[in-house]
């Protein structure tokens, strides 16, 4: 579950002043569309007040509970720059966070001269007091929210990667947030405040903002119409939309065969082969409204690590079940790769049979164990010697459409190791590449015939207290000006049965396609 959050609140609740930096990213092939990194930062930068002001995060309980989807639909769903880190529908634990940037903020394609600029901005935001007792229990205490694409990670490794049409990475700085505590059924607001050194604490000068947020939420709670308009379900019909797979079924089967030839030659142990389906617009474009699509997705395919991030004309809608990386303030680091999938059964007996089949499958166990071993190696390069341990192995988790095998690897970061170094050591995730990692990425580059983009990248937050929580971009939809795209794939090993692997990619895409192509009648 999301143990942290991010947000700036909507036009009625908050306004945010943002600025943007435009620079070219090197390494783009001539004639290709420009790859870019986008970031938004407050005009009131932390460094501007160094020496004169103390920055701290304040939290205020808003005194009521309201379902996150009610707030999102009313205040943030139509914003061009918005987000929702979602612990899931009917969640009984964890936190959700949502918000947006100023409605008239302009987002442009941009990027640093090298990747160090982006990571330096993450590091520069750490000089903030986040020790207020009211923040206890929160994972996220404000910071950056956004995504890294798969190709961003491949470039970090020096591996082959295709040019991408969507932003190579996209983040914006969040200095205001709403927090939904699902266990306690409370809503609170976070705010980054500046206080003159020596004057003392408190939220003097900011109480009106907190009061305004409370009034807006209470008004929403009383608004019967607002309560009735947030569900995407009811009378539904399937829109007939132009749908194109990058690889046809026969082509994908041929690629599986080639993967197994590569494995037989000893060049890889496992290859995570992926495919992409592109869904065009209908005549009205209604089927691709990001907010409505996400509300359908979270009902059709609930997840504890879901999310909605919309930046610069691109919207990421995710029902991800997989945490890629979590870094705690005490420098503990954790990752939970997923490998091994079976469909849910149509009856209880059938479901139990498929569950046991997954748990007992030598092929699925081997697939998961290979990635666990790769992940241990990734973390060992940046962790204290002897601290890397497997805390959970081959655990079965069940979701609305699939059963999955999940393992967890944990370690303690070496003193002085930065987030940039951790990401360079671990990303792209082994569960989305195969093993050995760099060899697998290069092989897949030659086979897949195009970029993955945001799919099989990661999204989430980088906190100002040094905490990080990033989920895998799987079970996800990306919407842009050209339509919607869905990535889907699976791990190929020597024991893989090609037609079962083909069936798996269609199974993983099924709920996502339904969310995109279903419209309210």
C-alpha cells in the first residue's frame, strides 16, 4: 500500500506557483522525437531563503472523512497536471494522496543536459524539517511525484534503448497535500511552510488555507449531486475503437521462439518479452477521458499500489500490484518483484486449482527465483555487506483477475549512497528485463521493435525527507494525444510453453482494455 503521498490541491482548494526549466537531453537519434525530462518547481524555492527562513512540513486534521474518489472527481480529475496515489477501492489500510498544479501552469517538453541535474534537484529539497510529531506514521512528507520510463533506466545502464515519444521522465514538486488515512478514516492536509528563524513554530499565516480546504471538503460532503456523479459504472457499452498490436499473435509466438533460442545458446536465463496495444480515439474521444477511464480501471481491477499521474499532455493510469523500490528514512531499502501468473478461476474449486498450480509450478518458481537472485545482486552493490536478505519468498497474492507469486528483498544502504546510485543499480527492474539484466535489455531491444515508454518504468514519489516509494508501471494505461496504449508481457524461460505465454499477455491486458473501451451508455 502507498505509505506516502503527494499533492497540491485543486483550483478551489489550492493554487500553486510553478516554474519550469527547458534544456535539451543528449543522446537522441537524429530525426527522432525529442526525449525529455519534465519538472515543475515552486517559484518560491527552498534555496532562496537559505539562512533566513526555516522550512518545515505541517499537518492538520480536517475533521471529517470523505472517500478519495469523491474528492478527486470534484477537484482534480479534469486538471491537466494532477495525481492520485491510490491505496485502492474499499481499502482498509495505507494512505492515498492526490492533488494538482495550478490550473493555468504551462508544461513544456524539457530535460537536463545530463541526468545528474534531475537528481541534484531531488537532493536539494532535503533541507526541510519533517520531524513534527503530527507527521508520525506518514511515509510521504511532501516532495516530488512523477515517473521514470523504461528507456530512462536502460540509458542509466548504458544499454541499448529506443527513442521514445513520451517524456523520458516527468516529475513535479509538491508542497501541499491531502492525505487519506484508510485505517483511521481521517483526511488531513500537509503544507510546506517557511518560518523566520528564531520566531518559533506554529502555522501562523497558514491557518486560513487549512480552514478553506476544510470548508471545501465539507461542502462536497453535503453535495448530493457530487456524491452521485463519481461512479463510472452503471449502464455501459463497449466502444468500437481502432486497436493495433505492435506484434500479432503469430509474430509474438515467433519472438518467444527466438527468446528460447537465445536462452538455449546460454546468452540469457530469462527474457521478459513485451508487446504493446494501441487504442485510437473514437469520433468524440470520450472513451479516453483520463479521469473516467481511471475510475473504471480501479473498479474493474482494484490494486493497493494504483495511481493516476497526468503531466504535460500524458496521463498514466495504473492498477499496479508491484512495488519496485522503497527507501525508508533510516536507509532501509526494499523491493518486491512479481513473477509467476495464473488467471482467477470461474468457480471456487477452479480458482483453488489454479492457485495450487501456480504455487507448485517448477517453471513459475524458477522464473521468480531468477529475479530474486538478480535483485539481491542489484541491492548488494549499494547496501552494507551482509544486510541484503530475502524476507518473503514465493508468496501468493490474489487480485481480481490473476494470482501472482511475489518475493521481497531488503537491505540497508551504505553510508553516502544517493538515490541516483540506488536507481542506477536497480533500474530497470529485473522483473521487466530478465537475467542477466544488461544482456537481456540488449536482446529485447533487438526483438521488440520499438520503445516501451512509460510501461515497465516506475512511478511514485521522491520525498524531501529522503524517503522513496516507486511502483512498477504494469497493469497500466498511458493516454496521450494519439490515444491510449497498454503494455503487457511475461518472462520467457527454457520451460515456457509459447501458447501459454501468449495467453498470459492477453490475460494481463484484458481488464485494461475493458477500462479503455467501455463507456457509459
